[in-house]
């Protein structure tokens, strides 16, 4: 029921879990998204590459990290997100993927940009 995106990915970036908010944004049923990586549901190569790089960094550093990310949804609108991603561990304590929470900050970013513009004038 959260408006934020909640997800889990394996070590190769394939979705293991997707909540309804993320499925709606991507324009596909959650069940169809499982097993896909960013290349399967993302259309903008720079966005896909940046998200994948952030995921790999979390796994490599084995710690939670906050990111500002940009991604274009199924409706063609580009949105800004504040994402918190953490490593997903197996029972042996090995990093096997990531879990994440991403909140839409597009309107806040627009307001901040307007404020910066006004401050410069």
C-alpha cells in the first residue's frame, strides 16, 4: 500500500520482489517483472546504466547507500527518486543482491530548482 517503490534484486540485477507502486510505474504486472533486470523494463540507457551501477556499488561495499536516481516510467515521464539501497545477504552472510526503497522527489526537485533560479535573479 506504500506509494514508494519497494523491491529486491539478485546479484545480477534481476527483480526478486516488486511492490504494486513500482509495477504501476513500470506499466507491467508485478509477476511479469520478476526475473527482469533494468534492461528489461527501462528504455533510457543512461538511466538503466546508472541504476545498475548504484546497485553494484551497494553490493561491492556491503553497506546501505542513499542515491538520487532518475528513471522514466511507462507513461514516458521522467521522475526523480531518492533511493535507499542495502545489500541482501544469504544465510551464510554473503551478499547476493540488494533491497531498496525509492520515493518520488520530482516535485521537490522542481521546487528547489525554482528557488535556485529566483535566488540567482
